[in-house]
C-alpha cells in the first residue's frame, strides 16, 4: 500500500458553501471573478451576499434541501454564484456539459430529477427540446429573460440576485450530497457521481496541501469548463477558497487566452495536454510575455515527458501534473514542484489522507515488484457511489472503500506514480469523456451497420480520438456513417476515423476485444 508523503489533514465538518466563502471578507476588495470579455469584476467582499441573495430567491421558488438543480451553460461568473447558492440551501447541483446534445441533456435531467435548469438563451435550441418528461419546473437564464416554456416558469438570474433577503438556515450534514456530475466511470454510459460536502471540502484541502494556489496571491485564466470536475474543484472551488482571481473565459481560443495571460499577469495556468502541446509548439506563442507565470498545472489526461520538457523550456516555468477522476472529487495525486523537472511524465504522489494500491487486473493481488497494475484509491475524496446504480457502485467500490480507477499505472522506488495504460474503455478527447458504448449504439442504429466497435486512437493534439470499426450490411460510406453519428452526439464525441472490417473480434462471452482493435494499424 502506498500512502501520502504529506502530513495527514483534519477535514472540518463544514458545508461546502460556508467553507469556500469563509475567508471572503479577509480578501476584501480583491477581485474574485472577472468576466474575460467585458472586464466586469466581482470582489470577494461582494461574493457572499450575491450567493445569499440567490439562495434566498431559490428558496422562494420552493427549492429546499435535497432538491436537484441542473446547470447547462458555458463558464460565466454567475455559474459559480448559482452553484454556491444551491449548496447553501443543502440542495444538489448536477452539471451538464455545454456541448451536450438535446438527447444528452434530457437523459441527465430525467435521471437526476432536476427541478431547476440554470442555462443561457444562447443554448435554447438544445435545452428547449430536452424538457419534455422531466421534473424541471423553473428555467433560470444567465443572460437574457425568457418567457415561460413548456409549463416551466422563466427567470433571469440577475433579477434573482437583485432581490434582498437571506436564505433559510439549513441543517447540512457533511455527508449530504452537494454535487452530481455525470461520468461514464470505468465503462458504460454516463451516470451520476454522488459527491458530498465532505468529499469536496476534503479535496480542496488535499489539493491545497500539495502546493497549488498561493493564498490571496494567484491569478488564473479559467477556461476549463466548470461542468468538468477539474474546472469545478481544482480551479473554481479551490480558487475561491484560496483567494485567487479567476478570469472567467467561456471558450478557449489560443490568441485570446495568451492575451488574457498577459493582460491580467496570470501566475498559475491550469491546462490540459492539448493546450500544453500548443504552448510548446504553436508559433502564435512566440513573443508573448510569460514572466508573471510561476507554474502550469496539467490534468484531465496523461501528459508525456517530451512535451512537458518542451513546454517548460519555452515558457521558462515549472509544469506539474495531477491525476484524479470525477469519482474522486477529483484529485488523488499531484506532482510536487521541486520534483517536476526530475520526474517528467509522472502524475506525482498521493495527496494527504489518500492511500493507493497497484493491483494485478487478472489476479486482484497487489503488485509488489514495481510492475504495472490497476490503481486503486481510498480516501475522504472518494464518492459515495453512482446515483441509483447500486450494481455499478459495487463494481467500482469494494466493501473496504477502495475505488478501482480503471487506469493502469506503476510506482517508482520513490513512490511517484506513472500512468501507462487504461483498463477502462473510456476515450479521453481533449480531456473530455467519450464512452465507446454510446457511439457503438448510435452506429448500430444505422440500417447499413451489422456490428460496430469504437476504440481510442492516439492523436497529437487531442490525446485520443474515437476510431470506429464497422461490419457493413449495406452500401454506406465511411463519410456517411461518421456524419450520421455526428448528427446525434456532442461535437467532441463524434467519430473521427472509421474503417470497415469483416468481423468484430469478441471473447466467447461476447465482450469486444478492444485491445486487438487498438493495436490494429490504420488503413
């Protein structure tokens, strides 16, 4: 068993919103949130009252402890105010990707039984048709007012925040749910990950203890989506607790991002591998001033040693990796700054209060000779389980609290971990989850497809792209089938390579032998 080299932490039994905002007054007029496009600024002194007024308005709408509220929107300062106001009431926020299709969103709204949908009028073409058959009663828009739709009342968020009032006192237990992000887990279709107040408070403190933000000093450009657990916990919640200034950007564009880094003198850059590749190699980076940047932090997908070194050399600062999953709130490992140049490609060591095992996937016995195996994790950041999925919860969490990550890794003699493969079937496209089973189901619905399998394919920019193998029973072309899938899934999930094959290799039990397909040379 591997344990953290960091000292153990005491995790307070404090509700999430109260914990995150506890030191806001200390940071006073320091900018908490800056809207990248307009420069509109919300100070730490203003933030608690905005959260309280929003919570009071939600309470007047009948939202109470245990109710689920969904948020389907790009990054905006109001996103975080809404999230904290829901937490203040002891309610639960489920976050939906802003690239979700109508079908994706409808499934999540129904499964979570969300009563409120926070969103944007710019996304109305998607969410209008997702409401039928859901429990949604109120639509709250962040930009412009909306008329009542489909039996739902319409509200604009600015009006809710403008109304005076204090939220009701709510008795929140640390083990109450507060967040319900959706993840495909180690396999299958998306399902709700039950994260508690204790989970998120613990992970804020665990990540902080691994030398992340410098309290009351750092500035970061928050382009990574808040719906993703990396953006939610590591950037937003930890950032606000730490007194960081978050320059909130709704969409990543390299030139705009570089300009914001310079304009606001960003000190800590949160990135993902495709952005690291761009910073290391793209000609647009040349000539930009990175003198304010003390560190880059990369997560969401593995990052190779070569590109890590190139990026550090070009920008002149350290780059550290972290590792985690939605099911672990997310952070389980972080690379210490003082070792980042010595352990290139490593995800680092376990964060405080975290235990790890490396387990042989075939024998379920711990690996003892330094070879690779599945990483298992135990700690206060591990989820309660999958929402309304007891069987899948038992498949991921054992009776002793060990979570099976589905990632294959090894540890060196110093206890530093390296990810070497993935046991689970999930594809990571630019850090976003793409479940092969979802794409296979869409392909199999086409009349010209007899059988199909989807596997990850390495890509220098995206990390991985979905590669489909299809057994044809008609005359459809690869281009036609890829267009068919693209019309039914979010843009980041679409199949980007498709090849025809005589038969999908399967085990005697019918399981697709994905390794044989992953290793197949492209045609």
